[in-house]
C-alpha cells in the first residue's frame, strides 16, 4: 500500500525537509507538498525588498525548481485533524482538504502582538514578501506626503534581528531618494539585539546611529492608535506619545492559528508544537520542525532562526522517511554558527565559526568582510536548494 506523506510549508524547514525526504524516501510513498505560496522565500533577506522591490526575483525560488516528483498543492492551512489525518485548507486553495498517512508541520510562525491595545490593527509586519512590499509602498507614500519641515515618521517596534534590518533598509531607502523621513527603532528592553553579547549590541547600535536611526530603549509600547504610539507609562506615570506615519512591528513570534487546532502537545501561550530532538510530536504520525515547533534543546528550546531551521530540516526530512519505514530516528542538536546582521548596506558579524579560519577572525567585525560573508550565506542557501547560477545572479542584491 502506498503511504501518503504530506509536508506543510515552503520556508527553510519545509524546503530542506522536502529535499531531504526525497533523498531518503522509501519505495511506495507519495509526497504531497502544501504551501500558501508557490515559491520559497529567502526570508532572512526579505528586508531588502523594502529598499528595492526588484530584489524579490532574487530571493524567491519557484517550487517547481525545488522538488520534482512531489505533488504541490497551493493553499493556506486552516486546521489539522489528527483523528481523520486530514489537513483542511482555506477556501481559495487548490482543493479543500489533503489526507495524510504521515505529516510534517513546517508552517513557520506568526507575529505576536502580546495583547497591546491597537497594535495589531495599526501596525505592519515583516513575515512575508507581501509584507515587505507593503512596507515599501507605505514608506514611499508617507514620504510623498511629507516635507523637510514636516517629515514622515517611520517607527519600527522591536530591535531584534528583523527590526534592526527593517530599520536599516528604511533608512537606506530614505537616503537613496533623499526623502523627508525620520526613522525610529523602539525596544522595550535596555539595548538593541536584547539578550546578546554587549559587543555585538554596541556594534549594531553604532551602525544604526550612523544610518541616522533614532534608538529608544528601556520602555515597552503600551498602546497604539491610528496616529500615536504610547511608550511606557502605567502605574508610575503617563506614557510618552510618539507620532507616526508608518509603524512596523517585529517584536515577537507566535504559532500559526492552524497549529492551535491540531491535537498534539503544544505551548498553550504561543501554540507552537512541542517536539523532541527527533522532531516527533505527541502523535507518532506527526513531526514538526522550524518556527512552528518548540524543539527540545537541553533545558531550553532551539532558537527560531533561519540558521536553525535550515540545519534541522535535513534531519527532519530523513526522520520523516524513517518513520514511514519504522526505523529508529536520528536526533538533532542545534550548534550556533554565529550571527550575521545587516544594517542597510553595512553588516555585522559575531562569533562566526568558519572551518579553518574561525580562530583568526575577530569576535565581532563589520566592513567588507562582514558584508561579503552575509551575501555568501544567502547565496549558498540558494545554491544548495536550487542552482549555483541562480545564486550568482542573486549576489549583487544581497
């Protein structure tokens, strides 16, 4: 009897797992790949589209280049029924349901708004290609209605990796077009790139300031309306009011609503699916990987980063094949290979572990070497999943 294996998602975890599964797939298996878009997005470079929309052709790879032999179904996952082994898709999908014998959930994450009044209604997010296009259009429109005496105010909430890169691209677009735009970055904790090494925090702050991005740390956004962001306040005093024209919120992640419907163990607050180091969930026919999952990592969980998803996908795809065959599963452990963050055309590298030369590198550095390294990582991923030719074409825009 043919087993139907279904993979949900076309992000780093989804693409990597599909390709890994196909290499290890046992005979008599049918692979169905489901995603809400018909391409893979190099998400850690999507901020480039804010500055230059034409970059989108360089950071997207059509699914038909990625997994020949798989049946692709375009649709947004609404729910997973583990009793009937059925995935329900939204009304505009290629078909309403997809049945499975074995399932891998790799649908990524959504944006967490933490119940902050007005934030969901009045902010833009940066989780997709459409999001980046929308931010570009909103910044351009705000700038067109502004003047040197009355500039547009663009505020980015959250100074993690996405927030820093978003602010850098908005500042870069402003400078490219000599536009009347002020850019602010708001972070509730005490420093940019919170909970990381002070050395990289200082390097990122310096580059943000050099890019003329105003940095506000130490107080959380408490409420938002259509014109004003309220920062701080509460029992100790009145909040500070910040006028804005465009607000982008990058302050946290949560599980997709579809994951909340699945009858598997999951975190009650975020709805991210709990999975072991072999990616198995509480249902022995369902695996989960990437941002959709909380994967055990000693006393913590693996970080929700592109690097971790990319690395985990190979093992998850192979384990999907092993589950079908009833073989023992491999375990995975995330090993941090360092951090690369761009601020416009600048970049910062920190504790990068390159075989053979890592001991020769400074712990934290910028300049041409950091920029080239960040380009190389993005292009290597594109080459790995597609072709070196496509990667070379993308180099200049990374």
